[in-house]
C-alpha cells in the first residue's frame, strides 16, 4: 500500500512551500521535541566565515554593534543612501542581488584582496586592480516589468 500524504502536506506542496523535516541535520535521526532535545545542538558548524549567530563568549564586532545601535560608519551610511537612491529613482522596493552588486561597484568597490570566506571550492577566487572600471551600465537602467 502506498503511503498517503496528509491534507496539510498536500496543500503545502500545492502552495510550493517546503515540507518541514524534523530530522537532525547531522545524524538524520528524527527527534521528538517532547523530550526537550534541541535539534540544533550537535550540528556541524559552518566554516564559511559567514556565521553571525551569537552564543556564549561570542560578541558582536564593533562594526555590527554600532550599526545595530543606529550609529553607522561613513561606509555603512553611504551604502544605505546609495541603496535608497536606487530604489527611489527606479521605483523598486526590493532591489535584486544584481542591482545591489551594481550599486556596490558604482560606489567604487573592487575585489582587490583574496576572499576571507570559505565557500568550499565551489568558486574560484579572483582579484582585480583597484582602478578597474566598474563594468556596469553607464546609461540609465531599463525599467523592469512587474512580474
């Protein structure tokens, strides 16, 4: 006999929502939350250098702390104002990641140092000259169609 799906999981799959999995990410065992066990304990830490969750003994850097308290550095404020100007000029509420990269390049940022991230060899690291052109369009951007 074929296992049947519940009505809830059928409606979730129709909506395109992922089904929740109660399995422990490291071991793959199903955990019973009624036992008071935390599925996050024992997880293999992510070594990408992107982890921002704090735990005992982990404090925010001054860079993040000042931004969260509303005291931005000149760099952070400049980036915020550039994003805001882009959204206002283009009538866009949520810029795409390509838009964000374009804004960053137009602010003058170039990849001149090796990456501090560990992406597991999925991409090849590269650098460019500090005076390299931005490589983004100089004419006004085309209006995106709402989709």
